[in-house]
C-alpha cells in the first residue's frame, strides 16, 4: 500500500510517468487511489445489491416474523439460507469485495442491536470465521478496522447502521449471523429480533489480483480520503484560479474556459445561501453541457437545509463555501459558467475558485454528467436514470414530499436498478431512507456524513425530506444500458402520491462496453441442438408461467429445468469474441424456502476446460420465480467455439441448480451490426 500511495501522490503532482500501471491495476472500488479510478469505466465490474427485500407479492414488512398476518406476509424470513446455527446473508463465489453494509433494526423506530447477535465473515473458503464479532460492535467504533469515518451507528446515520469498510476477497465471501431471529432481544419491547439489511458488493472476473481481508486489514488511504470535507480529498496540491464577481438577475458569468485535454478537478463557490436556488452552475465538457442546474440541487444544499450537505465530493463547508471535487475529464475543452434567473431579488457577490489539471486522460475514463429531474406521480415509480451506452452512477441527491396528502409513506419506496437489458433488477432496495443510509424515516433527524446525509427531515409527512448519497466504492456500473427507478409508496398495491426532485451524478460514454452476442432458450429444441446443450443428468423440467421481481411485474412463460447433480454443457459459436465476456443465466428461483433453503445453488463456470467464472447461490422467491444472474468471465480474445461447462455446487442448504435461458455478452464488435442483427434480435439503433 505504501508504493500505491506514493504513486497516487505523484499522479496528483502531475508526475504521471511510472505511475500509470498502478492506476490501471487499481481495483474498481479503490477510488481513493486517484481521480482517474473514479472516472474509469470497467465492463469487468459488476456491482450487485443483496438486500432483505420482499420476495414479491407481500406488503412492506421485510422483517423476520413481523406484525402483519401471515396472509399479508407469507414469507417473513429474508435470509439467503439457514445453515445450522447461522443464517447466511451473503455467499459469493469468485473474487470481489463487499463495500457497503447497511442495516437497521426495530419496529417503527430504530433500536439498539441485540448484543447477542453476532456477525461472521468467512473469507476465501475459511472454515473458521476470518472475523467473528458482536454485530453492534461492527458500528460503534470499538472494533478496528471498523471505526469512523468508515462506520456509523443509528445516532450518527439517523436510524441506520452502515459500514464502508471494504471486505475484499480473492476466492469467496460468506457473511452469516447468529442469534438473529426469534425472541430474546433486550432492545425490543416485545423481545422480537427484527432486521433489515443491504449489501453492495463487486463481482470481478477470476484473475484479478486481490489482497483478501484478513480481519485486521485497514484501508488507511480510504479512511484519510473520507476525513476530507471541503478540500481536495486526493490532496492534489493544485493551484486554484480565484475570481470575484457580482451576479445580477438574468445575467451570466464565465469563470474559465479551457482548450485541449485535461481535468476540471475542483469547483468552489461562495455566495449567500438564499441565492442557491436562483443561481445555476453550467459546465460544458468537449462542447456538450455536462450539467446545468441550480446550486441548491448540484451541491445538495437548499436554503431550507437543517444541515448542509458535507459529502466528501460535494456540499457546503463550515465557512459557507460550496464545493465539488468530482474529477471531470475533457478531451478538447471545458468551461465553467454561472447564470442567475429572474427570481434573484438583488445582485450577489460571488467568489469562485477553480482547480484544473493537465494530466493525460485515460481512454477508459467516462465523461462526467449530472442530470436533474423533477416530477410527481400518483403511483408507480420515479425514473432516476434510463440510458444506453456505458457508465456508472456515483451519487444521488433528492428532495421528496407527499403530493396532496400528509403521509410519510413516500419514504417507503424501494430502488430498483435494471442493468444491461436484464429483466430482473440487480439492485432491489428496502426503502428511500435506507438507500441514503438512514432508517425509519431518519428518526434521529438531519445528519451530514462524508458519503450520505439527510439535509432536511420531514417529521409528520406534510413537509420535505432531502438527502444525498455518494456511491464511490459502491458505484452502480452498466456496460450497455441502465434503468434506475424508485417506487412511490409502500408497494404497487399501496402507493403514496409523491414528488421527487432528484440529481444523478455519473460518468458515461455513448458507446456500450458490452453487447449481446448470442442467446438460446433451453425449451427451443433447434436452439439447444445448435448450441450443443446437454442438461444435468437428473434434471427435471416444467413449463413455468411466472414473473420476474420488480414493478410492474414482467411475466415470462418458458421451460425451466433444475437438477441436484451433474454438469450442464453448451457452446456458443460466435466466430470471434472480444473481452470482457459475461454469461447471463435466466432460471427459476422459486424452489427452496425463503430464508431457509436457497432457490438455487452456486456453480463454477468452465470455458474450454478452464475455470473462467462462477455463480453465487440465490435466495428463494416462490412468488416472483424468474431470476437472472450475470457472471463476468476471464477469457481472452479469440475465435471459434466457446465450450461452456456449468458445475453446480449443490448442498443441503442449496440443493438445486436451475436453467431456462443462456446469454453471452461481450466487448463491442463493429461487424456484429453489419446486417442489423446483434445475436438476439435487437438492431443497432438501440445502441445510440
């Protein structure tokens, strides 16, 4: 780590020679290494949210046994599976990292964590836990390296418990709890143990060089990064360009315009907070508007803020300076402009400080973009992002309120992220305040942390809730397309008319990093023959009419097979392929029993006889049975046939492995669109 930090420092001093390899080798979540890691787009990186979401069809209660009748909450357990005295929340095969762990506990209000509940991390197949600690001690600062600013408890995070301590693993990670269900909880009035959770974790292809968490590993550079609030967290030591001006209504001021290649590294502005909504910041990158929105939105701090945002990359510092340290690469030009609308009552003095860097922009860097949307819905969902191309979301800021009613239920909505044209969400959350790392409607009031905060909290449903989250080590990447929504209200059956004004911070490019090469349904005899498909020896098949997770529910009627032993074989004859490759499986997850027996076992993926990837076990969902998984593959560029063998890792807690459809995705190939055909029937015009 010492060599990496010194190389990072050299980057920031513009002595780039000799350090490029270190940045190229930085893992996707190690954004603290240098600004170019945050901006880098990587199709080998998959970030999944595993949560205590409702399996589908039940009401809001996503607890263990809760207050609802069984008919309203037929599947109360939210674990992946039970194994002896443990309940398992996460069981990942292959390399990756758990980069955000959030939970809350209580019923109606947040409570302390039962001191008898313990959390165990099993890294790289260890039989004995790599770390075994009381769950409460993971967040209270008493257990190194789980100490501030990497962790926060419910008082600091307004009802939530959150850890941003990366748990990296080269081979596997299993996270389990003991004493997590049933009665005997002294923190609960009636003794019940109730728990909601979210994990954001990366999946990368085999072959990545990862130093696994050993129970004591401390990412000191990440810790130092998060301790900044207002100044450059990468310690760039770059000379600012300072300007002072007076801005009147309907007037504009250009602070700087650059030509050539480089980075806009920092923006700092000082003016009265009362003017934040009337003054907008416009940044152009390579001739296009990267963003143009009021300061109150971009810096997540409105005039009515109870606590100003104090994020590590955006907010308002203790001296009243707005700041943004999102690195913004440009190839040909960049400009920064302020303009005031007619609502500005009188001219205001503005101090501005800009930071540029002429360090070369890597080819893998996306262009920074921030988008603003503001609308109301009576039911359904808010659309946060709906794009094609490639990119990653690195932050969200939003203001919510009920529309025409006084109802805090507008904070119940789950976020859902559909990545790369998947039919099932890769992220499926547990509520608005949970997404922003709080809990129970932010029941400890406004807070402002380096990665999340609530700048205004609504007490009774008649006001406004404003919150922000910077998704840096837990960004939401996409290689071909992304649709991110958040439902309005408890569920589709219990909507709450609501409004949301939201900002999405992202890095993007218009060209996808991956496209669909080929796919086949196992119920299509001609297709299975063409793909040399051989099912598991004991596979049982049935025609299944069911739905995917998500709202509105997407129905599918197809053949689903599952077996308890034996490998599955098939081939893709793609002529030539370009990495990175990704294998998508569509299957029936309705087997097993929610919280007790998984709906599908994990599996190892062999390509041309070599271990190239893996699937993780999947929770059972007997209500929304169709599920999908994407696995990154470690396969070099080549041509000819890809012979694939799927070897399930069945066990007592995950006895079945299912299949219904297989899809191969890979790097961009210009010739795949020569005849307007991309392998599964989508035309080139979809990849705008």
